[in-house]
């Protein structure tokens, strides 16, 4: 339920509502909107007594939150959220561009790409140190050594670091080095991991599971928000369909849908979403035109030598060219792209 306060509600009125909500066994979340304050009562909706809060001082009305997710919903927070993490801003007219290799492979590989994407206007560096691979025989990542290299790349370029965490046990370690905790598609419904990232002070990038509905994805985001982490970005990276001409099917309709239902910013991953380098720039441009708040793309100095996902990675030159074109699309929809903002 949402308790909408009157414009002239006092601090005591708000405290009174928060206390009453907590006494009903629900969690009270106070949200300061541009117009007025609402207090959300999060938890079981059908608690007896919640409706009588409408007669408390300073209360305008008590409304149900119809969406299954609560903290993520636009009903609770009508203004879009913006996520900041060091050099990266996602939302509020700024399209954050997260670029870099699929995996951190070596010091010189990472530094070369970090400097190249920075020069082309990327706002953050991506790179997996812990890799969730489909096959146990594939390269599993450099782990903590990879995290140290990412921190060194941030030192050298000033770019924020986006890297994946695959296990709740690693959350603390990854958070020591990363600016953004990426939760991969394969882990979207790893609820213990979502809870651990919910307790973590770093923003989260939550990828959509390849077989998850949008509602399941938003409920996964709700776990992180419910843990107290307000800085959640959604990432559409494509879903499994019967189609075989792309690695996954990238539904750009997720952008307007998510924006109609939630305040969370949405980032598009056209690299995993297509699985083919030549398709990435077209889908990146389309994502910006559709209203996405960010892009995450794979870039490698030598894609045919990459230890993972080389077939969908751009060269430094291809990334530079893509950025030029994306910047023009961003300008056409009154947004700024990457570090130009
Ligand atoms: C990745 O970003 O390299 C990755 C493993 O992505 P996803 O979780 O979307 O498959
Ligand atoms: Mn990858």
C-alpha cells in the first residue's frame, strides 16, 4: 500500500505513519517526490488496519500498489531514478556507455582497451573477473587478480568499473574493487546473491535471465531494493526464442515497457543480445532511439583472440565509429552520450 501524504503534512505526521506501518509488521519506506511525500508499506498487502491510516493526520489517501513488485514500481515512485557510480551516470538524459572486454585476460589487454574506450567517450569500463561459463572447461576468469587489474585500469583512466559477481560469498570481495556489481543473466534468480547485493553499498546492474519474463526480472530487482540498495539498473541482454540467426533475441520493447512500469533506468546489451559484432552498432542505435538509459558493449583489441565472446566483440576502431553514430542518435532524442555529458 502507499500512504500519500498531504502537501502540508508535518514531520510528526510522517513519523506517526511510519510507526503505525511498522506496528502492522510492514516495512515503511519514505519517498520524497517533487510534489509530495509518500510512505510505502511494503510486505503482505492484506494486513488488517492499513486502510484506517487514511484517517490519520496529514494523510491524503491510502492506495494499493497494483504491481507485484513494489519498490521498483512507478506507482510508488513516479519520477525516474538516476544511478551514479564514479564516472558513470545512467538516467536523467545521460546515456551511460559501459564498454570493455567480456573477460579480463591480462594486464596489457585490459589497459589497452580501457584507454581506447575512454578515448572514444565511454563512461565506464566493463570486464569479467569471475566468469559464469556455460561449460566448466571454458576460461573461468582471473578472479581476484582480474579485480586488481580492473582497479588499476580505473586508476589509469578514471573510468568506473562494472564487473560481475557470481556468488554471495564473493560480494564483499568484488565490492572492494568494483563501482557497479553486475548480476549476470544466469544468476538473475539466485535469490541469495540478490539479497547479498541488496545489502552492498555499490550500485547493481541486473541482467535479465534469458528465460525470465519482465515481471520475474522486476521481482528480482525488488529483492535488491528490498535489501536497502536503491541503486539498481536493469539490463536487457536478450532472451531465448526459437530464432537462430542471433545468439539471443533482443526485445527492445522492454525499454518502453519497463519505463511505463518502473522508475529504474534500463541499459541495453546489444553484444549478448545479438551474438554478432556486425549487428551490435545497429541495435545500439535502436536502443538509444527507443529511450534506453545506457549501453553495455563488448570491446576487445583483437576479437579473434579473445578468451570469451570474441564473435560479438568490437575492435577499438569499430567502437569509436559506433560511438560517433550513437552520439548523433542521442542528440536527436535530446540526450547526451557517454562522457560528453
Ligand atoms: C557478460 O556480460 O559477459 C555476461 C556473461 O553476460 P550475461 O550474463 O548477459 O550472459
Ligand atoms: Mn560476454
